C-alpha cells in the first residue's frame, strides 16, 4: 500500500562508478505487500530548493527492520546531492510505488535481464518468489560500472556482458540471452534497462514467442499520476493509448508498450 513516510538514512555508499546504494529506515512501510519492480519516490534531504522527488529502484528490503535498499545512478543535480547525504539524515519518501512484476503459478523457469542501473530491481524478484528457477543476464558498460552481481547468487546461471569486454563477454546482454535461448527456454522473461536494450530484447522474445514483462525507466515528477509527465505509449485493442508509468507501471507487458 502506498504511504508517505519519513525515512532515515541507515547507510549510503558508492557501489560502482556513478552508482550508489542507500539503505533507508522507513517506519510504517508496508513491506509485506511490496511487489518486486515497485520503486520509492524519494525527496532530497537538506535541499528545499529541489522540490521534486526522484524515483529510485528498490534493490532489497527487510520487513522486520522496516528498511529498504535503494540503488540509483547519479545523473543530475538531485541524485548528485543525494549521493552526498549522510547516515542519520531524514527525508520524505513515498513507497512502495507503482505496478510491479507478476509471476503466474506456471512461471517456473524465469530469465532475468538487466542493463546498467536497470539491474537494480531484479534481485527482489528472486527474494519474493523463492520457489522458481532463475537465470540472470546482466549487461554493464565495463568493469568499473559493475555492481550487484552477488545478489544473483541463487540463480542457476548468471551471464555477464560488457561493452568493452572488461567483465564477462564482449557485447550486449541481449546477445547472451539469444545464445542461451537456442538451448533453453524460460516460461517468462523479466527485464529492466535502457530503451535500446529493451528494443533489442523485444526482437528476441518476439522471435521465440516468449512472455516478457519490462520495467520502464522514465522521468517522473509527482509520482502519483497527477502531472502525466511520465506517460508512455501502449498498444490497445482500440489503437494507441498512453499510460502513466508511476502508477500504471513501471512494469508493462513488452507486447503492449511502445519502445
């Protein structure tokens, strides 16, 4: 259930080049009903002039301690200021937000595909649905940008690609997926990453006739559907429609969303 919270920073650290991991204590957060793929809408502490909250991926959670772990990439003034915040500082947080991933009872074999900061929310899938078989496909720019690999320890296989070949195989993550699909097919693919990755992924899953859900990385302002700055196009029976990523996403069926 969506809640406005007053959170306290427990820890904040650099996870990779330009990537930060932050643990927040959020009294009253409804972690029991958190769905993998949902996110947190976070205010910037100590910067009243930065009015808009930032949407950050939930990478982990602890129901007993009422904590969530967020991973984000420094891209602008807000996230740069957030990366300088210290343990003990407090901030306004809305969490959990949005529509997350969904696994049916028949989805036993799950492939997880992530690129860049889009890798961050995928470990919550493994944590929430422990009775499935997972394989992960992770794409990075290069070794300095690699993070979160230990979070995929429960997977049967983890495949890594990088643009420069400094970690894993040289190339893009969808090429690794395509190689694997030649010998093993999942019941469903869950993915998060930049639009070019998702476009390539759509071609692959369409070729193999696979079910696939994708989490969209979109700029947001209000976080509760009022401003409509985060809309994306979706295909419907009546033609093209628009959905608000913050409340009707960020997760969509890849066959519906316009990439």
